């Protein structure tokens, strides 16, 4: 069974421990600008929203990569292969969710890969705003439906989803 | 069904794989125009600067990828299409019949009418073969003249500069990348390049390339200047490879004409990628959008239709991202704006930062950025969904850096229960 990150912004207190944990585990430093997950702070509404890659079924980033440097692993996770990534950044503009970022210090792109199956953000979250759950329990289908719903109401979810 | 695909670039390869996914028993032949494994032209600049080897340019990395998928890959190029007999003829005289055909033959560099363009040491930068020749000539410290500072020219600029040559860029327009960035952003790129010892000459045209005394070649500009060059690289635009369709009855303009299903006027014959005039999402009209993500979108839609899965294309968004010696710029959609629309601008040239957002009503329709890399894809998301920004429009006009916040806030509107991730309108 596939697992996915489930995010409940209502439980987020904005402590940003997820960002610190992500940066430390993936970059070896506490530099939240290199975190794959971001917490957006809507202070006018006193609301915090953690935000990261949802591992699209048929991913825009993967389709846009000219050198096959983004592949899908057995868990359905879209993974960047640093040895193949040339740093062209096309995936960063192709991902309409904005969850692939360029890392100038390595010349490669970075995105959430669920830390290989044990996401540090979920482990670090003290309020269960970010949990790592079986997809059926995580409302994954609901998420897909949401992704499919659009202003026009008819478009499929993903660059490659047939009508 | 027998599917034949002309062209082994991103569009051709994506189409072949998509057909295989939806039609396990179909016969598929992919015909390449060059004697190379299917590769990515986009990777060539990185090959030049030594970031990857030739293997790294290949579109698919696994050994036996095409054989495993039952995709026959053969060398062409195809020189003619017989729509009556439903067959294609290759340069070696062999013919192949087809049930459905995909034209994904891409584009070729334009060779401007310049005296001496055929001299040794003058190259386009388009194929792996071009890359091999440029690598031979682009020796450290040698004078190199790059003709054209459009999008492709600017990507080549970066690799030539990294190869350590003494570089001069000659551009006909009034700024760098005039079709991707406005004057402010284009000039930021120029000043950045000049700060890194790349000479940039705009509003200049090459008159002739002759043998020189200070270097092997001398590039003569129309204004009388002469530039020494050990190597001249031509990047003055591309045109669709449609010449082989002359007399076939397949309708062409600047590229192959297609309907929203990417089918040409001849039933069962489709076109995708740089060769096709697909729908531009921003205008609703058919247009040439010669970029990798669009090629892949076209190919996917054409392939589904070739398999009998009727799929209409809503249109592709024009977008580009460029790294010019470390200064990163991007543009999306109708970046030049529309009459009566509103605009948000942030300019900080000293910090190498520029954001220009264009609105129509309270929707984002275009954007360009310099120095922005975080969450830059959200600009695509906002433009492509056309979601109303509501109060966020004015917040963006006040502070354009709040793009990511605006995106997350707008995407969160609507019914919320359980998962609260982004909702995005995606093209078919």
C-alpha cells in the first residue's frame, strides 16, 4: 500500500520544525531556504499552511525533464537523480505547484522525495499537522479529485491523464 | 495497428511510449533523422561545458529501453510522405507503410544570408555533431563570436563562457532575449554578462564572415566593426522541418497545421512538437511554441488520439527559464501584458531581482522574473488555472514577491475538507 504525506493546516502552529528537519536531513544544515517543505504564514488570518510536493500520478516535472533525471520509484515518489540532472530548470517552471526548486549551490534541482520512505517533516511535526499515512486513510483519492477539479471542471489531473 | 513516428526527439519518444502504454499490441516504429540514439538538444549546452558526457544527453537512460518496449528504432530521415498509399520513404529509398503517422520532425536552425556562412569554423549549435565540432574549436582564451542572443543563443552563451573562450555576442534586436524578456530584464542580463567579461553588441547585424589576420576568421558587422573569431556560432532562430511534406497534401503554414486533437487535415496523420502549430493557451490560436514541455504535451495528446482515445488539447502555455552565467530569468504566458490590464512590478537591479506580473481583471495572465528560483512554477499554476486572485491581486501589486503566498491562498479557496492541497487546472 502506498503512503503519502497528509497535511492538515488546521493543526499547524507555524513552528517550522518540519522545515528545519527537512533541511537537516536532506542538506546536512539548518537552512530552511533549502527545505523541500514550506510553511506559509497567513498572519492576517492567524493561519499556517505547510506545503510540499504531492507526488503527482503523472508528474509535470518528470515529463518536462529533457534527460530523464526524474523518475518514479516503487513507492510512486518522483525522485531527482543528481547524476543525471543538468540543472536546466525546466521542471521548476513546468511544475504548476511550484514544488521543484533550483539549488544554486549544487547546480541541481531539489524536490520532496519523502526522505526515501521516512519523511523527516512528519516525524518532526509536534501537532500531527503533517502525517505520513496509507493513502486510503489519507484522503488521497479526495486529493486526486481536487487536483482534477478546475475552473472549467473537465480537465484531468496531470499532464498525461486521458480525458 | 501500425504506428509510425517521424522524429526521435522528446515528442517522438514520448508519443512512442504513450502509444505502447495504451496499445500493448500495436506495432510502433520510431524513425530518427540523425545517426544517434534519441537525445535531447536541450542537453547540448551542458555537454559543451563538460557537465555531462554524450550519454547524458540521451532521452532515456536504460539500456535496451526501446527494445524492451517493443519500439523499433531506425535511422531515416524520411524524405517524403505518400498520403494516398499511406507510406513514407526514407533517404535510403526504403518505404514503410503506416496506419497512423506522427510527424514530430522538429526544427532546424535558420541559416541567415551572410557571406561566408559556410566557412570552416562557422557552426550552428543544434546537433550532437555540431557540439563535437564546437568543442574542437572553442579553445580556452580564443575569440568566439556568437550570432544571436535569443533564448537558444543565451543558453549557448552560458556554455561558451564556461568553456573559457573570449566571447562576443551579436544580437539584431535592441536587447538580449527580446522575445522572452522586456527591456528592463533584457538589459539586466546584458549588464550581468558584461560584468563577467562577455561583450554584448545589440542592434547589430553580421554582414560577412571572411578569413582574418588576428584570428582564423573575421566577423564584419554592417556598422563597420570587425570582430576576430576562431569560431563563429550561429543561433539566429529555427524553422520547422516541413520541407519533406511538400506535395504530400498535408497542410502547412509556419509548421504543420493541426486540429485540437493534433490531427492534420489528412485523417490518421498527426503532428507534435516544434514542427506543429498547436494551440497557445494564452491566445486560443494555433502557434509555434518550440519548447520541451509543449513538445511532450503535444506528443501525449497526439498519441492518445492515435490509439483511438479521443483527447482534445486545451492549449499549451508558453514559458522559458534561462540561466545566464548565474543570473536566472523566467517568463510565462502573456508576459508583455494586455491593453487595459494591470501590472505589478518590482525592480532591484543592484540585487539582480525583477518581477513583473501582468493581470487581466483579477487573473494572472503573464509573468517574468529575474533572480527568482523559489516556487517559480507557481506562476505557471496561477496563469494556467486562471483562478481569480480576489484580494490577492492588490496584495501582489503592493508586493510582487508574495507570489507563493498568493498561490497557496488562492489554491486553498473552495470546499475544504480533509486534504487541503493545491487545485490546479491542467491541460489535457
